[in-house]
């Protein structure tokens, strides 16, 4: 069905009126009351489900209809199709107040499973979760007839414990544990036999199904697991698959709440003895172990079998994928088991080391290495050496080769983010690997930006901060370079991974050109270099790629990342580093990869951050006075980098005083004054000529205000600034020209303030104490008084000015 | 464990006037615990919240898929099925990915979403935060393939609206109550045979 067809159907469903819905409910009630309404009832229920799910607002169903839906669900004679639809409808409406449905009405596993799906969706307002759990356990314990009972109920229990950990009663859980071990370890190793209709006794004898096989086709060598294949599966084999699938959740959450404390005491006794190591590690050896420990021992054996089975060469691709997933699960389970019972650690480590050796440098196994690395990091001291080696592999070669894979990129970044607190010495390996991690971000920016915002502050290090800042600003450039790199390397997948809508031949030639080699090598480096290369020559070369979608997406993410970077700077930066960062900001604002809209956005961020740095350390302005002056001293800077220019000028006005840094000299103030005066003159001259305004009024006002501030500190400059201001007060104003009007108003205000030099000095250079709130709250201190006086005076003056 | 499974529309990256992203099917496996709320109509509000959570996920998946398609330079054409192909579509090349949802945005707990795009439909699994993503990814591919085969999504004129019973039947067998299963190839074949017997095409 086309999308318009679907849209129409959905709209019809949403717009159906209440009256029509009641009639429909009545019809459904009648259909359900008939015994064999068949397809008509199914069709009607499908429509009802669509009507209910098409809108997020509640639709009211008539009570008889609701009741009948619930009874049909629990009825033993209703066809399964109807039951499924009733359950789906009730679940769609959940949570429903006054639902009469309870677990008691479900008499067999199949019905309880359906009822559970409805009750668990009610949000546990009336302890439905606990009730479902208890009933499921009861049904499991009932004299077990042959049939799919446990297979239907175990997922219910798994969901119950994941919604409410520890809610199940202890005694019944213990009984269940023994059965779980049975299914886990003692499932039949014979293939299931087909039901051959009309076969005689002798025929059944001769058609003995063989043993189950491994994924590589050889006959099974040990107990049955999820990696054992067969033509047909028996019920206990199916349970084996199910129990393993829910095992981690169960071990983590299924234990009754009070038990863990008791466990801890037992554990400390077990820890020291080799006897306990042996008995803990073998479910078969000691049936006298308490059920929980039996289960853990069984789980441990299962994991070891999985580790062995995952080394076989699977015949089918789907099985090969399953092997990897099983391997990950086994390692996660081993990690959990070792945390719950430290005696498992001793036999686990050799297995994992062997596994590491096997997985080694195989790129296809990169995702399975992550849980292994995490295990080695969590169980630190015993495995210290190995964890460093695997971390090095994960941070250096894996991202460089495998960055295009979205799932690997996501999992690797998650690993970094979640392991920060346990990395220990690994953090020293992570931090310098930021260029590699940035490759993942550059390629998959939409999915990974939020992850990196959390991760980035931990990567900021005093030694590499400046390099990291440059790398962030060059992120879109990195994306372009990675695209070129992919085009030139041998294809590893069926589909091309680069942007197929572009053919950047000139860029590819440049990539191969030895002249640009050092720059590309630097850009695509794996580790922090300790210094920075200016990549400006690459910008022109990569220009054709600047508009491509991936580069554009990456460019959009950069401002957010810069904010995250600077949020960490105060914690690691000393005075020298802040100066370096400020200089880097000044320099880079004029040198950015020309992606559309990128420069504007980044300029805004850079100017904000520059002011942030100055606020953190006002002495910066005095230290970098020469560089700031050089930056601010040219008119071209105003046009192309207005936010930065405004920030620099404003910072000079605010912080170029003796109060913030004793090294500030009168000469410095005067030099700044003269340069800015010349600029203001030039800018306003061009404004006067009838051409459209060259720059925003904010620029003019900030120049004026800064000049006034500087003059208030060095009183000889006051006459000069007064002259300038008087010229600006008389700028010609066209009709509706709010900009020029604002300029004139500001000029007037400043002039009036300057008429009272001591007040002016106080207002413009209040000193750092002015930032304390007490200064503003206390009505008797000078500043509020001064402000009140000044505003009164200004009002009086303006009323006296000629119109 | 899986918290929810959803199927939604997936519009082409540059198609601005194709309406809204619609959730065509969603199944939530067990609701998050409702806060103690003395105000009336709490149940209604909970349902509204749940629907909006699902829609938020659908919209984010759609946006991720569109961005990924744009970044690879693929136009909408690639989202359509090949017109005269009998080969099973290799889902390993379909657009796919994962992203994390922080706590409170929109679910109470932090969650991970694994998604897949196929035939202008998006499929997504909302998982607990630290789930086995290899298993989740292969389960999602399996579900997409099963739904495509058993609902005949390739054939013109069919849709998955008004086919919820079949979708539920597939989910009951392959993702019971949101439990991800480790199913080898032959196991899947066995389950599929059962499905075809109980729900003939």
C-alpha cells in the first residue's frame, strides 16, 4: 500500500466519531458472543485495534465490549487468532483503570502468557507485576504435563524480574533454580525426531535421529548449547536456548532481595580455599551446593563451552553472526559471575587470555573484543598487562580501519564512555588517542555527538588541549579526508561506503600529491602529535567536498563539541594554557574550512569562549594586549569576523585596567585607544557615505563604549573621545533608521557620563568587587547610589538637549 | 531485554511534503512503573506519555536514517525494493545504526535504540542500556526479514496495517515478552515452519 493509502486509513481511524465507535463495539460484542464468527470477528478486531492505536488520546470502549474482550482472552475455547487480538487491544489501551482481568482467570500457561502481556503493561499501579510473577511460578510448579508450559512462562518471569528486581519469593525461586540448571546443562544431545504419521514400530526404530551437530557440521562433543544445530529440536533443547537467553538478566535481577547479604558471608569463607574453587566451578561435581550456586556453576560451564564452540568455523553466515553474539554474551556472563562470586576469577582468566590470543588483530572480531577488554579492566590487578595491550589495540588500529561501521563506532564510544571510571592507566592510553576517536565522530556525527559531549571533557588534558581544540575545529576537514581515504583504499564491503553522489577527482589527485602528503598524514594521524600543523592549504584543495552531506552534518555538530571542550578547560588549564587557547581562538577565527554556515556558527562560539576565558582570567587581556591589538586593528577583521572582533574590543574595554592586572600601563591603554579611535573614524566615515551600512550598529557602539571606558582610566584621553562622540551624536538619521538612532542615543549617554569624570571611572571600571552581589544588594554602598544619581542626571540632561 | 518494538514510516531524505512520521505498529513489553500520582486520569496520562515516547523514538530513527542516507549520497530510490528481483534482499546493506537515549529523554531509564531501514519502513528495538547489541542487531534483521516474508511487504497493494495478528504471532515466537533469543539458523527454520503451519500465507 502506498504511503498515501496508509495515511488515509490512519486518518479515517483517527477521525471516527464516538457514536460510530459505540455502534462498532456493539457489533463486536455480538460477533464475539457467537461461537464461530471466524474471519468476520478477526477482521472487526483488527479494525478496532487500528482505531485505538491510531491516536494517542484515549478512546472509550463500551463496558460490555471490554468485558467480552477480557473473557475471550481467558477462554479456553477461543481460537488463538482472536485471543492474540484481544490481548493486543487490551495492551494498546493500557493502562486502563478498572480492568477486571486478573491472573486467577488464566488456567494454563498459554493464557497466562497473554494475560501477563496485558497486566505488565498497566504500570504496576496495583502490584500486577508481583502477582504475575507469583502465578507464573505457581503454574511452573504444578505437576508438569508434557507441553510448552515452561517455554511460555520463563519469558514472563524474565520480564517480571527486569521490571521489579528481587520481587519473587525466595523459596519458589530456589526450586526454579534447580530446574533451570537441569535445562541448562542436561538437555538431550539427540536430535528431535519427526512425527512420522502411520509409521510402524520397526520404522520408528530404524529412523534413529543422530546426535546434534556443531555449527561446523561435526558431531557434538559435549553438552547441548545454543550453538548446537539439529534438524529438529526437542522441548528441553528449546528450553536450553531460552534459559541461556535469559540467564544474564536472571542472575543479575532474579535473586530475591535479601539474599545478597547472606551470600557475602558465605563468599568470604569460600574465597580462600582451592576446594571451593573446584566445587564452585563444577555443577556436576556437587549437587549439594545451594541452588543459586549450582546455577552459577552451570552458567560458568556453559560459558566455557560457548568459548570453545565459538572458535569453530560456521558453515552458514547467520551462525557465524550468532557465534559472535554468543561470545559477547558469554564474556558478559563471566564478568557477572566473577563479580558475584570471586572464586570464578581464577579459572576464568586463562580462558580469556586464550580468547584474546585467538581474536587478536582480526578486524571482524573488533566488536567481540569490547566486552573482553571491559572484563580485563574491571578485574584489574590480576590482568593488568593484558588490559593495556587490548586497550591499545582498541584505541589505535580499530578506529583507523573500521570507522565506517556505525554499530562498531557506537559500541566503541560507549565503551570509552562507560569505562572511564575503571580505565585507570588505560586513561593514559585513551587521552592521546583522541585523533582516532574523532574519526568515528567525524564519520557518524549525528549518532555520536551526544555521546562525545559526555566523553570529551575526559579527553581534555593540559598537554594536548590546544591540539584537541585545533582538531575539533578541523573536524569537517577530517570528514572530507576520510571520504577520500575510503575511495582510494580497497573496498571491503559490497556497497561503496563513501558519498556516491560526488566524484571529487581534483581532491583525489591532491590526496595522492606528495606536496600535500604531510598535511594529510597529520590530519589522519592516530595519536596526538604534541604539536599542530596549519591545514589551511588543504581547505582550498578540499573545497569541492565542503558541501557534501556528511561534511555538512559534521560541521553542524562542532559548535556543541566546542562548548563541551571549554566546559572542561577551567579544570585543567593554568595561566599559560589559557593564553595559548586564547591565541588559538584568535588565529582560527580567520582560518576555517569553508563549509556553508560553519564559519558563522563557529565565530559565535569562539567569541563567547574567548570572553569566557577572559572572565576566568582577566589578566589575559593585559598579557595578550599586543596580539589582541593586532587582531582588532584592521578593518577587514570587522567585516569577516564580526563576533570575534566585538568580543576582543569589549574584552579590552572591560579588562585592560590596573585593577585586573598591575602590569597594565598607560601606554598600553593609549595604544589601544588610538587604534580603536582610528577604526571608529574609518567605519563611521564609510557609514556617512550613502552606501549601505558596512557593519552592524553593535560594532560602532562597542567601539564607542570601549573608547569611553579606556578614556575614563586615562583622563587625558577624555577630550579626544568627547570630540568623537559629539561627531557621532550628529550623524544624519534617515526615516525609520533605528540603527543610527541607537548609535546617537548611546553617544549621548556616554557624553553625559563623561561630564562627571570620577563617576565615569566608577561606572566603567568598577573593579572586581563589583561582581559580588552584596555590592548590589546593599542600598548604602556606593554603586547603586552612583547608578541612581547618574540615571537621574542623564534624564535631566536629555530633557534639556535640543530636539 | 527489549522494552519496545516499533515499525514506522520512513520518508525519503529530500521529500519535504510527505506528511508526518507515522507509527504503524508498536508493542511495549511491560510498562515503566507509573509514579504515584494523586491527580485523576493518571492512567490516561500514562498512556499518552507512552504513545509520545514511541513517537519520539520513531521520529529520531527517521531522522538518523535520513541523515545516514544523505551522507552516503543515496537518494530515495534505494529505499524502494528492487522491482523485479527474486533474490532475498541482503539486509546487511540496509541503513542501520544505534543511538542512546538519556534518562528522562524520553524514557525514565536510559535506553539504547537499534534501528534498521527497509522499503520506506523503519524498524526499531528500544533496549535496556547495556544490552548485547550484536544479538539485538541480528534479532532486528531477523524480524524485518520475517515480517517482509510473511506479510509479503514486497508485493504491491499490501500493507501492515490491519495485519497486527500476524505481527503478534511472529513476535510471540521470536521475541517473547521482549526476550532476545540466541537462535541458530536451523532453529529459526524450525520456528518458521511452525509459524507457517499455524498462520498459513
